[in-house]
C-alpha cells in the first residue's frame, strides 16, 4: 500500500495571528481557526517584475520580495491530523493568501 498526498491550490484570503516576534500562531481560514503545531518555515521569493511590468513611484521600497510561510497546522487545540498550509504575501499587500493545502 502506498501513501498519497492530497494537495489543493487555493489563493484564498486568510487572517494570520502572529507572536510579538513575528512568528505565526494561527490561521483563520473558511471560518475555522487552525493552530500552528510545528516550527514554521519562512522564506522569500522574488516577483518576476519584468513579466508583470508593475510600476510604482520612486521611494516606495521593496516591491519584488514575496514573503512565504510553510506551516503545519491542526484545528484549534484538537488532536486532529496535521495539514500543511503554504502562505504568501505579495510585496505591496498586507493581505495573506493561502496558496495551497497539503494533507500530510
């Protein structure tokens, strides 16, 4: 028997609660609160500005770094199965997007 991983691509808007140090604690998605259950992974990728041809006024700041988090979460304080959420925030936005969910 082989295990399969189910992945769902979304780009859904989510609310993220952070610690004072800036680490995610919980994600509100689809009316439910998912608690972070393992050490999150944080990194940045670059926007392909040459393809989007996004223009911004001089002095706006960093417009190419896309912030990302990979989180293992479970519903509330339950012992439900872990799921992996990958979040992204585009450089000119304060809104977090749930890019995809993986059942793991």
